[in-house]
């Protein structure tokens, strides 16, 4: 990182320089952030205080909600401040920390979703051995492994990115320090090291995707063989929310990273970035609460207990 001592930072520029549009964008981001904050905090609270939800499935869900809070907090609040203050500058070390936090959260979330798919596989395909296989030790080790893998991936990704030499105006056409945008500022072929790291991490992500696919192949095969329609409906009700979250997270990421690169920023580029940075952590709580009867019952119980009594 020999060039870091001579750099002061970057300028974040969105697709529009119109102040009114920037205020509108910041207002929309604020709504999304408040919805994500409220939804994920509710899930963390409910799964912590309701003893009926003290199972491996909701243990992982609680950690996923915490991850989603970290995921959206790394990018959106600063973007809101920049838009309201009409200042897009970000220091070099702030950019490094933002890239590190964002890549750690992305990698950890994929690992967590993989662990959650394995949990559903064991619950449906081996119900009699579920409590033995998915005991407390396994759950804790699974979460620790997800965070450890995410941290290693984030450090590798960030170190490789900021080991390159940046040339020209340090302008990023994005609302946060996005690694693909940073690579466009590379002076020469220094970015080949980052591409090597990206290829390795993409292979790991592909293995996670294969693991999730195999888990759900066995799950659907087992569910379709169940003789009772009620049993099938119950099994699907516990799996479909997680499957929807997986599809949302992976699909939005693929849309962003497999699209052809463009030399000039467009509205489509901005919307695709929003799709994978803002949409998943905002809609994940809605998916789990709307499709899960136990979660809806627990939420109603919490609100009922917190409702003030006017005639007491």
C-alpha cells in the first residue's frame, strides 16, 4: 500500500448532480433504513425474549438480522448525510473501513444463509435426530465459522484492493466506496491481484451456492414424499421464507456483478447497486414475519404485552 500516504480520499458522485434529486434519494434511503432498522430490531428482540423461538432456526435468524443491520449501516447512513449536506468526500481510511465492513458483511451473510439451509435440511430430512445434530455447540460454532470466514474474506478483498496504485481524479460514481469502482481508478495492471482474490472468493461463494442448492434438493424431495398435505404445508412454511431470502440475496448480487461494466454512470447502475445493498436487509424481516406463523404469533404477543392499559 505504498500509495496510501500520498492520498487524501475520494469523492463520491451519484448519477445526478441535481440537489433536489439528491435530497429525494436521501429521503428514500432514510425510509428504507428506518424500515430495515425497525424490522431487524423487532426480529432480534422477539427471538431473544420469546422462549418458544429458542430453537436453532431462530438462533440463526437472530444473527442474520444483526448481520442485515450491519450490512445496511455500512453504506446507507453516510450516503444520507452526504446527500443532505451536499458533500461527497470520504477520507481514505474511512473508505478502507467501509470496504472492509461491507465485504465482511456480504461474505458472512452468504455463509450464514448456507448454515441456515443446512439447518432446514437436517430439520426436515432427519427430524428425529435434529436436536442431537443441531445442538447448542453446533449452532454457536456455525455462527463463529461464518463470522471468521467473512472476516478473512473481507481482509483479503480489502487488502488486495488498496494495494493497487490509483491514478487520475479520485472520483467514484457510487454512493459508497464500491470495490468495482475503485478498480476503475487503477493506474496499470495492479488490479490483477484483486481479480485473483475475487476469483478465489467467487469459487468459495459458488461452493456455498451449491451447498444451498443440494440442501433444498433433498428438502423438496423429502417434503414431496410426505403423505399428509398438512405436513407438507408445515414443512414448506418453514423453508420458503429462507429460500426467498437466499434467492433475493444471491439474485441481486448476481445482477450487480455480472452486468457489463459501463464507462459513464447511469440510473440503471445506481438502481442495481441499491438492489443488492439496500433491498435485502430491508425486506428480509418482512419475508420472515409474513410467511412464518410462529414469528407472527410472537410479534402479536410482544405488541399485546407492550400495549398500555388505559383503564388499569
